[in-house]
C-alpha cells in the first residue's frame, strides 16, 4: 500500500512538472504575442490574422496527431510530444537570432504557436493514459501546478517586458521549452501494467485495465457517432471566442483603463493563482458534484467574466473580472477532460481530447479575427460587447447539450 502511494505521488509530481513548464511556455508565447508583435510594428488586424491561421492549422493537426497516437505504441505518445517540443525549442532559438523582418517574424511565430498548440491534447493524454490503466495519478493537482507556474511566469515576465523590452521574450521561450522537453522525455513509469495490477489488488472492486485500441473513426465519423458531443463542442467554440478576445487583446483592454504590460501580467497572474485551489481540489469536487453540473456552471461564469470585463472602468475591476477564472476556466479545463472519458469510447478517447482542444483552438480563431478586426475599425468596448454575445450563446448551448 505504501509503495502504491509512493508511485502515485512521484508520478503525479513528475506530471505536474510537465504541466508547470508547458503552461508557463503557453502563457509566454500565446498571451504575450500581441505585446511582442505590436512592438515589431504589426497592426491589430495583422496579429489577428496570424493567430487565426495558427489556430486553424493547429485545429487541423490536433486530431491527426491524436489519431497517430491512438494507433501507436504507448511510448509513441511521449516521443511524439517530445519531438514537437524540440521543434518549438529550435524555432525559439531561430527567432532570437533572426533579423527583425516582418515576414520572418510572422512566419516563425506562426510555426511556433501552431506546434505548441498541437501539443496540448497530447500533454493531457500523457496523464489520462495512466488513469485509464488504473493508476490514480492526480490530474487536478498537476493541472493546478500548471496554473501556479503560469501565474508566477505571467507576473515576472510582465514586469520584465515592461522594464527590458520585448526582445527578451524569445530567450524566455528557449528556457521554458527546454524545461518542458526534459520533463516530458523523462516521463515514464517502469512496468505500468504491474503497477496497475498492484493498485487493483488494493481495491475491493478492481479497475478493468483498458488500454486504448486503434481508433478507425475519421473526423466526420466521429461527429456523426457523437452528435450530441459535437453540439457541445459548438458551445465550447463560442465561449472560447469570447475568452480569447479577452486574453489575446488584454494589453489593449488594460491600456483602455490606464494599465501597461506589467498590469497585464498581474491580471493573468491573478486569474491563474485563483484557479489553483479549484484545480488542486478538482478530484474531490468531481466526487461530490456531478461533472455535467460543474461544466454548466463553468459556462455561466465564463459569461459573467465577460460581462464584468465589459463594464470595467478601472484596473481593479479588470482584476475582479479575472477572479471569475476560478469558477469558469478552472472548472471547465479538468472537467472537460473527464467529460471526454465519460461520454466517449475508450478507443476514441485521445481523439475526443483532441476534438475538445480543437474546439477551444477554433475559439481562438474567432477571437483573434473578430477582436483584431474590431480594434482596427472600432473600440475596445464594442469588441467586448460582441464577445459577451458569443459567450452567452455558448453558455446556452452547453446547458442544453451536456449529458449526465
């Protein structure tokens, strides 16, 4: 029994390192793109186009990469993820030393973000594989550590960019991708089947080990087979259009009420710190409350956050809006991962995770295009009004389609 606890603790800690490093580099690359490209003389609508193409390509790649992982040996998932991280590391280095030519900068950032976003469902599946084998890795704790690391990174990097300028960002990418690569390539458990059998022995009712079988479903086949889940994904897309409008153009939102890069970093840090208690305790929360109800609640709080951001007239109100992250994003992210496990067949599980991530990614397409276009022709306020409408529509769809 003690040995089982030690295995779980060590595996969860190592998985938490992956999440911590990945979410730091996610925040550094994705949330600071507007700050970086504005400093390189890009316009808001140009940044929106770059992000839109990034999200479109990653949304296409995510199910393809996940399908490959479904059909491959378990170790292939770790090696594929590590290879993609190494590609990101290489692109970051090239970005740091390349000349400041707009086409080169845009191309490098496009490739970097596309690969980085494609990694997301694979990071989730690295942990869910062990859970499905009967090894009780604490996903909520690992994802919570990702939020804590993200918060620290946002605060520190926001202050650093304010003081030293945006040219430090590619070097931050190099450092953070290096950590993520090392933690991922070394993430493995010797004799996982033996460990799973040991955990089953300690239970009154053994967990049936269910290694992932080959998934033969195409994208259209998946949508037809899981039609209600596909409608749920439409709601997710709409909610994340609003969510990404706020996140991508946060620098414009805080500047509209008198803030700067450091303020933006603090806003992201507040949201991430307040996510932490929910992420850490999500395993207990989901045992007490039905996951379907939690996801519906998260949808409503996404909309509440969008509304408060819209009516904010001070930095303090922006910070208040960011605090709603703990009841929206912090519930939705782990909850949506468990939801896939609940309503999708095990052989299609990785593909289901990829479609969920693709939905949030497509939300990024809409958020980047809509936000960038509106900022080019109108005001921050109009951008937030339209974002609120999308969030409200998405919340209604979630209320109607989530299965118990």
